[in-house]
């Protein structure tokens, strides 16, 4: 909820080149605490580095809390979480480094593909519960669990950004802003009312997350902060499509009273079918030094006292359920009254407690006594009358926990098929994993292409929240191309009636003009040694190909003279591939730029046009667009044999580009005004969207 404007995202040149021991490669995104970068460690491992905003890092108390929480986060088990690797300070910048998790967030998946169902939904529920067990076991509370903080990786759901929200609480206290840390719709009642923040706070957020994943909407609806806060305090959640028994667990997690919510361990054991003991009625103080914290069990042993024996240091009951003062809470569609709004705002500003109604425990009638309500029934079991369960022995409980961990691993693995249909690949970053190499792209700052152009040049790393702008401004920039060593790029800058060739360094610096004889909205092609560029020029009324040194020391040499129109050159050691209308319809040909007078080799024939050719890195295959409106992505051998389609979509497809490892092809699908960049294996499997939510990118060069 921190909408600070003191740390704006800027071009790559303004970002640090290094943070601590890590070399920065790209900006992944920005959050309430600061910017997040994709970086590389000394051993070549890619990591995500969060750099704290200067206004926060300037507070000594904040920095102390930040590093304290980071040290605790280092102890969190890595399964279902993004493992914390390092933390420190560099030039006054506080930073936290975690493993880089490849994959979209759960929120992005819901936005693009809708609600989850069946085993996929169950896998997310299990994976996030497993992460909470790991986080809570070292004394941490996430405080901002939400779909945007759950990444869908190859190994299943992974929870990120744990162990830092408490430092934001510290900053809010220091600045006396009264700022509420968290996200509306995922805030527990105690966060709204100024109560103790405990592991039960994360359990409430887990319930909101699972309900949101099942329905594609928050169980408390939408609205302004004060409306959502009031619903968290007083309204019944709308569980929508959730069915039993998962709905029962979510309902228990969303209990207004944190003492009645199950623990993360109980959730996990219930989800995987083990018999969970009733949750202990304990309070975890916000400050570990608080006396109550010394009597807290986050994930305690099975032979602790039964729930009704949990006490405060004074010896009194930790929580005694009370009769709801005004019956059942109002359903969330009811608008909050103005007094309720004022009360919530006052509590947010002053941190004071608020009166709240207590709903009945799930599966049971409203309580009338002071006894502790029973815990949730095991996942998969019908509702039964409350009866004291036998106390499990330490050994059997440990075996159940171990079995739950194994089952959790199996269940969360099912999530792979949601976003990563190629789950048989090795882990990301290996020779067979999905490439993390950045693509150059055209970033449309406004819609309108191709009638109007608002293009910038940017770099996009698959899985990042947004592309990184490299070349910005009012000009129309397009069709970027990596140099063979990926240290530079070239692109087209178009201005009616002509176009120019520009080159720049990989990080967006050193952009310079090279030539103004480029013919229209055409692309350029690097020579295999990176010393020359080939591109079309207008000779008379016909486009011909010219070759020019990149260092600007020489002039352009025209290498074709025939009367047929031609475009889209791409250069490899196997030659220059392009399309020409030599036979009337655009077809693909190759020629040797160093011996241009030799005959061309024709690769495609027929009445169906072919264009957008792209060499594979080894020069053995060519990807291209076959047809027009709609076009299709095809692949053939370098000699023109074995042509076949690799995509299956019905929409227009164009602009293929090979990944550096030669296993994947990026391409553009959809109408030009709303195109989406996809990636697909060269064998036609594993098609997936690369365009991040909220961005409009095209002209990929991988």
C-alpha cells in the first residue's frame, strides 16, 4: 500500500551497475520498499536483488530492523519460498538478495487465464501453506501475503518478500504516518484494528489468497481502503466457487478471531489428508521481546498442553470466545456506514483497537461458553460433533509432518502444468531449462501501431514484471537487433518520409546515429563478426541491400541490383536470408554477401507469401512467417527442406526470433494494435505468453 513517489523507475543508465557483490543486469520491477533487479553473482548464478528506497534506508532504526529480519529470513527453508541469499549495504543502499524465481506471479496468472480449479488450486493452497510453515518456524510473519507475492515456478508455488514487511512497520512508526502495511483485501482484522501481528495474520491472508485463486476475485470484494478494512472486521467472506472440504479450511482461516484460526502446520496436515490436532490458542506478540512471546509456540511439538491450557503470563486464558454482540457479521455487499468508516480511519491513523464481532467457529453453532472452540476438521472429512481427539504422540506427529512434506512436494508439482507445460525440463538456468536471456523489444507507450508509432526500445527478461526502457523519447523506434556478442544493438528510427539506423550499447548508453539511407520501416542485420550491418536502401524505386561498417569508418556498399522488391534481411555464417518478390509472391532466398554476384538460392515456393526469416544460432534452421492475415510461424532446414508449422493458434503470427540456445522461438501473436509476445519450443510444444501484464511489446530479438 506504500505508494511512494520518491523512487521512480528510470532508464537503465540511472540504475546501479553493481549492488554489493552482484552485477545488475535488468530492473525487474518496483514495490513499496524499493526497486528489484535481476543480477548475477560471482559464480554466474542469477539472483533477485531488492534495493531499499533511500528515504527508508536513511533511518538507522529501519536499517537495523531490516537486517535483523533478513538474518532471520536466511534461516527459512527454501522449499516453496524464494531463498534469501545475502543482505548488506553498498554506498548507503541497503539490499536483500534472494534466488531468482522464474515464472509469473499468481496474480498475473489469474489476470491472464482466470480462476484456478481442481488439482492446480489445491497445489497452490498446499504450496503456500508449506511456505508459511517454513516462515513461521523461524519466528517470522510475512504480513503481506497475496497473489502478487506468490510466483508459479517450475518447482511449484514460491512465496516471496517474507521478512521485510516488519521493517516497513518500523518505518511507518518512525515517520508517524499511520500507514497501514499490507494490501486491502488481504489484511486480517487485527492488522486493521491495531492488534498483535501473529502467524495467524498470515493464515487469514492464506484464506483470502485461496478464495481469490478459486474465484478470480477477492472474497471481500473491491473498494476503497476504509471499505475493505470494514469488511475484514465485520463481513462474511464470499467463497464463491470454493467447494468442501477446501472451503471449510478457508472459512476457518478467515475467522475474525486469530486464536480460532488453524496454524500453518494444521492447514498443511489437513490439506494432505493427515489428522491435524486442534490449533493452539496462543498469541504471538509483535515484538519478540514482549513477555507473551516467551509463551508462544509457532509450530510446537505435539505434546504441549491442550488448547484450553494456553495462557498468558498472568495465568489467565489466552482467548475466550465471546457471543457475537450483534449476531452474524453482515455480508460484504452491504455498504459500510459512515460511523464505521470514521472508526476504521481513526484506528488506522492512531493504531487503536476496534470493537469487532466474532463469527461462530466454522462447522459449529455460535458458542455460549468460555471453552476453547474446536479446531478445523481434517481436509476431506465430513463435519462431526466436537469431541476431544486423542493426543498424538510425538513420534506419530513427526511422521505425519514428514509425510505431509512429501505429499506437499507431489501436490505442488502439479502446478507446473499450469504455466510450465515443459515440466520435464531441468531446472531454470540449466542447459535444458527455459532461457532467461533478455529479449530486445519495441515498447509501445501508446496504442496505434502501425498507423501511428509510439515506440521505444527496451530489454525484457522473461518472468520480469515489466520491460526495461533503453531508448526513450518522442521518436518512432523499432525493430531492435542484438549484435552477435550481445554487447550492442542496432535499431530503426523512422520519421516520414525516411528512416535511419542507430546503434547503442546493451545497457542503453552510447546510442548514436549510423546511417540515414534505410528504406522505410525495415530491419537491419548484423554480420556474424559484428563488424557490419546489412539493410535495405532505395535505389531508384526498388529496395536493394547495402552493407555498411558499424564503426562508421567506411561507406555503404550495395550488394544487389535486380529489379525485384526485397526486405527482412538476417545474416549468419550460412549467408543472408531475406524475402524477395522475384517470382511475384514474396518468397525466401539466401545469398552470400561477400560474393553477391553468385546465384541466389530459393528456399520457399508457391502462392503463399513468406517473410520475417530468422536464422537459428547454429545456422542450420530458419524460422519464418508463412502467410499473411493470418500468418503462421514455420521452421525449415537451411536448404529449404522440411518446412512445417510449429504454432497452432488461429490469430495472426509474425516476427519469429530464436533463443540463444536454439531451442525456443519468440514470436508475436494477435492484431498489431494489441499484439502479445509468445515463446514456443522449436518442436511446437510449450507455447507460453512472455508479455508481462500491463505492457505492450513487439518486435522481439532474442
